[in-house]
């Protein structure tokens, strides 16, 4: 099951180091061949097509401060170009303030937890959605998260920047994930498209991060049968 929502102050997940995408990716030793890559992509895309999720940030905690700004979002798969690209926009939102990712385990499945922070400036009033794309070997899978109402303030209660997260991209072992996030509506044609990019490399099944995931347990059982 995928999930997402708004991060409460004091509960921000650990951030992965942010760095620019390399111009050329050299396959590390032991990387899967093309057939394995296609198989992984098929499994990943199959899981991502499962459903559309209503993700209510305000429901993640039963208590909040009086007068605290609230927001929620609706996330769905959007692998093609966004409709906003067909329209010229007089005003567009700023780039994301920050984006990070880490691997978490949910119901026995290893998944990416992607967290992003909204820039605290006046352009937030034009922000309608944030799009996240995860690529492995050049094949992206994208999720679009639409905010269910206009932002009424640049920050949350106590001057905390707006921060959201999404859990749902499945993780395979020994794989490099290129993660990009950008706000919608996007920059107009011939303008610099604002986006934040990071990458994350998943460990092998011998690492504690994945050791007890369903994928690695099944792989271990399979290897045991062939000994």
C-alpha cells in the first residue's frame, strides 16, 4: 500500500544527500542485464498501477495546534506530460525548497519514502501540484500529487515550511534510483524548468536495510533450494 501526506514539525525523515545527476551512468559490477532490467521495470510498473490514492495530510495526526494551517493532497500515476504544459501561465510557483529520499519497509516490501519541502514565498499561492518521477536505467515512473485546496499561507503554524512525503515506489536490490521533483504549473516554454534531482543507490540483500524484506527472503529461499 502506498501512502503520503504532510510531515509534522519534529518528525522529518532523515534526508538523503542531494546531488546532481551524473552525465553518464556506468553500470556497477554485478548489475542486472537487460532482461533482468525489463523484468524489474515490469514488476515496478505493475505495482504502481494498482490504484489511485487519496492522501489526507490532516488525518495523519489526531491533534494539531489551534489556528494551524491545514492541507491535503490526492496522488495518482501520471507518466506522460502534465496537462499544464499545454497552457501559458502568467505566474508559476518556485522550485521545491528541498527533496530527500530513504528506503523504508512497509508490510514486508521495501519502498522509497520521498520527502519534499515547499519554498516559503508568495508564489505558493499559484502552486497546484507536485510531480515526482523515479527512474532506473532511464525509464521513469511518475506520481502527481494534487493539493486539494489553494495554499492560504506561505508556512505552517510556527513558521514551519510546508513539508510532504510519499511512500510507494518499490525498491529492488543494488539499483540506482534517480529521483526528480518539480512543482506544477511548470515553467513556460523557453523558461528554465525548476526541479530538484537526487539519486539513491539501494544496497544488496546482505544489508540490514533490505535483509528482512519479502524480496530478499524469497531470494534467500530460492538460493537455498539450489545449493
